[in-house]
């Protein structure tokens, strides 16, 4: 309810806060790069459906917020997390996260 999702001419999704300040520009999500965003449909606070005109694709996009409280630095871009708080509660277990992309990394890719 606090955000407005808008498509733009720069082939991305632009997210604004309630004060209409730009918060984030998404040109890609894991597994898909946007080429020409056509429509965004909000299924719920956690799920958006995005249609891409050029690729004729409908993409399901999960929206979530996670908070990492304790971590160990592995290298310049990777941290190891023992527990993370998500919208659905605390997730226990070891996770590797790329702090530049905010994506979970496969432990086999971490040396």
C-alpha cells in the first residue's frame, strides 16, 4: 500500500515510495531480464505479474523483505548468514548472499 509500481521507457520497473521518490529500478529479476515492460498486475502484497511485450512473456515476481542480522564476510561481495528474518518468520540455516545483488548464492559457487 505504500508503494506505486510504474513502468518506464527504460525497459524496467521503477518503484516509488508514498512520497513519489524513486526507490528502486528493476531491469531484471533472477531468471528474466525485462526488455519492454507492458503491464504490472498486483496479485497480492507478495506477488506481482509482469508482462513483457517484446518477449511475449508473463513473469511472476515475488516481493519480499528480508533482514539479515548476523553474518560472516566470505569475500568482498559474499556474506554467510546463519539466520535471517523474513516476512514469514525467522529462517534458520546457512545461506550465502551476494551483497551487491541481494541474491542467494549456491554454496558450491563459493570458494
